[in-house]
């Protein structure tokens, strides 16, 4: 059986981001059924429709990664009850130019980590609204909101075994979601 190709995107640009750390754990927990690659959105220019005439190569490459993936996992922090600007910028670029539907029909799972007791529920809700507009197939359940207090080391590596088990369950369900 061929491995599912999964692209993982962190909405955080911070070096030791817990959301990037969460996705690094996801990459390591993909098992034999998934090949998970972590994308880098830190070099994307700010979206400007004037730049579409000479579409940035870095955006073209990311769009290709998304198109070639069987599914995408997005981890988002929560900034002011919404997604961070870097993540919104990535979604704006990869949904352009109009009519070039990179996201159409793409299975997507969302997750997020924060040190707040509220998790990233509101940011993920906002992200799912955008993803639904882009006509993706968003995984509804299980939801994954992580209060990351004391679950990561100083370098952003996930150390909590119970959380790793939850990730494995999410990946199993996401694999089924992609195949359905």
C-alpha cells in the first residue's frame, strides 16, 4: 500500500513555537501509513494582488506541495481570538490566482496548542470557516485543542506521552477521512 502524503503547516513563525513543535511530533508519529512533511511559510511575501503577474516562486512551490499532498494538517496558534497573520497570508496566496483552486477538495485537519486554558478553539473555528470557503474537506472530529503547559521542552519538542497518543488517534482518523 502506498503511504499517504501529508503536508503539515504551522501558523507560527516563532523558532521554538509550540505549534511547530506539535507538528514536528506529528511528523514523527505518522507511522508506516503516512509520509508527513513540514512546510515552511516564513519566507512568503505579504499577499499583494499586484505581485500575481509575476507569481512568487516560493508560493508556486508551496501550492505544488499542497496539490501533491493527499491531505494537509494545519496547526494554528490563537492571536486575538483568530488565526495569525502569517497563516492568513499563506491561505490568501495559495488560493490565488482566482480560479486556480489549490485547496478544492483537499482533506484538511486542524489542530493547535497554546498555554491558555481555552486552547485554540476560536482560532480553529475561524480557520475552519476559511477552509470551508476554499472548498476543502475539513475533518470535523476529533478536534485537537492542546493546553501545552509543561508538555514541551525549551526547544519546542513535545514530551507528553498522553498527547502523543491523542496525535496517533487523530492521524488514524485523518487517514480514514482522506481515504473516504
